[in-house]
């Protein structure tokens, strides 16, 4: 509640400008925001809570509280959009950092997606917190001490055809038949053999995933399967510092060419169960040729309730599919 | 992928051949799968299986030769990769598979002019 003053003059001036000459020509689709609050996350916070940090685009971050719920915000007068990927990456990292810091200071936050803006001033935020207090209270208390963990099982050393043949009677049968057949028959049998190999690989992947999901579900509150390959990825080297130099070192190997992802899961778990989950993953990693990537604790991005779609007017624009 | 680029001028012929061969390859794959299915079903005599197999083997060999002659092996592979991605996306959307990753974009709450 302290860092607001620095921004007031600036914000108001821009608000007036935006009223008079809206930049509608250049960005016909972007909504005009005279005055808004960029939302990072919601936390449990008392009246006098403060968070000293800078947010997206170096804006000073403040906390607006109402009835023990605090919204981490900064004052803004427009959405954040840029054609410059490095710029967007810096914004995203700042967004993430602020949410992380808020989480460390106040416990599990309910994070907002990047570029979520509420029209109006601090009073509007307070009003919204008040209106939604029941939902928010329930969501926050439900998530207390729970964090999101990401699990990725990668096959760094794919199981060989030989190993599969050794394990599967049908493949051995086909292998023998191929040897004793005419050319045309052998051709079809080989196709059948290849199909069987593909099926076995898929079955192995599925059973491994199902088994892991089941074991994790016993320790975690929720387990979700994600797409096997991330649909969007900024870069491996998301860092706060200038990423240009870092990127060079990893170029060429940017694609995760070091193995095929067998499954990607995201887990909501109590922080006390982190070790139990780690030991389940150790078991999986003990398998030959498998590697487990475990990250967290993250703010519960995947497990946060959907807010604001219950009649409140929201302009949303999802980027068109490429 | 929203467009198939066959190139222009000098490249156009090769681009078009790549496209045609890719489509033919996909068709042959489907034929082969169907042949295997029929073989498994036990409705074909040994003689029929042998004949079907050698016909398909011949076609496949011809296609491989054609790709090598035209130097479009990589082009065909790339295009098939793109098409696979396209089809997978379509299937996943159809099944409503879990997509925890939300679409990027912005959200602005609070009505205009309030």
C-alpha cells in the first residue's frame, strides 16, 4: 500500500491521454484501459502487508488488501504486448518472480496468468476482492501449503528392438516366419513385425505412465497429465539477465533431442509430501534408460480456480493458432 | 502448419513432386496396413498373401527409387512430419485431451467505461 504514490501522477496523466486520443488506429483490437491494475496473484495478507519488489516493465509492486486477502498488483494503463520475444520473455520472468516472492512471503498464492488486468484503481480491486471474497477465501484455504510440481519422464536411451523381441513371444514368432517365407509374404510379415514393435512401445509408455500416475495420486492431492510435448516453449534458458549470450551456448540442441518424453505430469501436493513424491520418482529413475525431471515447488498455476468468467465482463483474446 | 509451400519457378516442380510422392506414400502405408490386417484375419490363401506382398514391395521400392532420383527424401520426410503434427493436433482437439497450458493472451476484467 506504499508504493502507489510514485505512480499516481504518471498514471493519471496517461489515463487522460488515453481518453482523448485512443491508440485505436494502431491496435484496433487491444482494449483501452484508462486506469488498471495488473494482477500477479492473490495471497493471504493483512492490512499492513507490503512486498518490496519491481514487477513487469519495472513497475513498483504493491498489495491491495481486503478482509485478509491481498492482491499483488501494479498500476498500469494498457496491456503488455510486444513483437519482441526477448521483451516478452523478460516480462514473463518478472511476472513469475513476483509471484514466487509473494509466495515466499505470504504462503501459497493463487497466481494469475501473465497480462491479467482489472480495470479501475485500488478501490476497484478492493471491491472485486470483496465481491469474490467467499470464492477466494475457499480457494486460498484449499491451497494452503500446497504447491505444484512438474514431472517429466524422458526416455534418454530408448529400449532396443532386441530387448522387446526377447520379451515378446509374438515378435519371435514373426521373426522366425519371416526367415522361412517367400519374398512377398516376408514383406508383409516385416510390416506386421514393425507394427507390433510400435504397439509394444506405446503400450510400455502407457503402462509406465498409468503406473506412475497411480502411485503419485496416492501421495498427491491431484495429478494431471499434460501433453507429451509442450505446445509452447520460450527457451531453455529463461533467465533474468541478458539472455542473448546464454542462448548461443545452447543453440542447435534447443530441441529436446536428448530423449523422447514418455509422459509429462503436473502434481498438486502438500509441501510435506514432497519427499514421498521424490522417492516415487527415484524408483522410476532407477529404470534403465529413463530420466526423470522434477521441478517445483511452483505456484499452483494449473490448479487455481477460474475466476472472473462468471458474468463479469472480460475481454479476452487468445492468440490465434499458428 | 496452415499452408503447403511447393515453391515457385525451378523449385515448383520438385515441390509438387514432393507433395505427390508424400500423398502416395501415405496411401501405400494405408494399403500395407490393410494387407497386414487381411493376412492376420486368415481369409487369404498363402498364394494371395505372397502376391499381395510382392506387389506392395515392388511399389514401395519404386517409390524409394523415385525419391532418390529426385533427391526429395528429406522433403518428403519433412512434409510427413508436418502432416503428422497436424493430424495429431486434430485428434487431440477431438478427444479434448488435457491441455493445462492455456492459450497465451491477455485478460482484462471490468467493463468498458465503468
